[in-house]
């Protein structure tokens, strides 16, 4: 989620569950985004709910490890491991540690944490806004609930700066194939000449969704300022019910 050492507000009581897990696979989607495929070791089974996160124990030279929070990016019905997305942070302690991994290492975690669950029953329309690595939480929701709620209208806007920052297209296309009415688009704040997709910032495209007439829930993960701007436009400018906005900053 971030390089911040503390768990987000609203995480609830801390479970006393230590996890020793193996790095089974590494994918570098872009120079700034790395994905780790984690396999269970001890305990052999790990249960979590879609929307939750784990705390990675990052070794330091002396003293206790530093703790960093990362949302799980995989189906919560799987109990033998999970996927994590990492966004590089300049001079970040966890960034240096994660980008030095080569695969096969054993990592320590604590978790799961978090109470930002998918709201059930869903509204007619579900809109996901994410930037950076915030897509992890939303993919976790969709993969975990695709069979349970296949017929709802799911929409996603994925905000990035440059065309070269685009990733997870294959994973999102797979969800398009599994869900009857899921559509996603990338929004570039610095698009190249000839870019035919959406431009600007996610908050510029709220009116693309008929949320005033269609019962809608917004899930927003990523840049903190983007979240504030979306909430301001929805609540203050449009009178949208804030109880249907669920957000988490991934700064």
C-alpha cells in the first residue's frame, strides 16, 4: 500500500498471526511496479477476506524489522498463497528490499488486517477508481466475487501518468471474460500524441457514470489527493451519499 510504517486507520484489532512465506515468482510489470507471488510455508493455509492486507516485515540493520502494509491482489478463496503489488518509492526502505529479491526467499508477514470489504449485496453499478498499485484491492474483489455476483455492472478507471506505465491489461482482460458487464479504461495524465483513450485525472471523469440515476457504489484506491478530489466532487458538488464511497490511500 505504501512505505508508511503504520497500518491504515480502521484496520481493526491486530491479529497475532505471524506468517512465514516463500517468494515463488516475481514479475516486473514496469520499472516502477513489481509483483510477488507468495506461497505459504508456515502456516500451510492462510485465510483472508477480499480487501484485506498484510504487513511485510522489512529487515533493518539493527533492532526490530520495519513494517509495511500491502493489499492482497488475489482470490480470497485460495488458501496456499497470494499476490502482492509493489510501487517503487524513491529511497524507500521496502522498495530497496523488495527490488533486491530474486525469488525463493522466505519472507515474514503479519496479518491479515483491514475491514474495507466489498459491500453486500452490491448496488446495481460498482465503480472502481485506482492509481498506481491501488488496483490490487479491486482485482482482489473482482476475482473473489466473480462467480457470486457475475451479473452486476462493474466499471473501472485506472489512472497512470504515461503510456509506458500501463500494466495488468492481461489480468483485467481475463476478468472481462469472466464477468458479464465489466469494462475498464486507462486514464493517462501525460498521454502521448495520438493517444485515443481517456486523458487527465480520474476525478475529471466522474460524470462518465450515471451515478445520480443508477444505484452506485464507488471504491477508490490510490493517490490521496485524487481520493479527496473525488469525494469533494461526489459529496459536495453532487450530493452523493458518502456511505457509498469506500476509499483507501495508497501513497
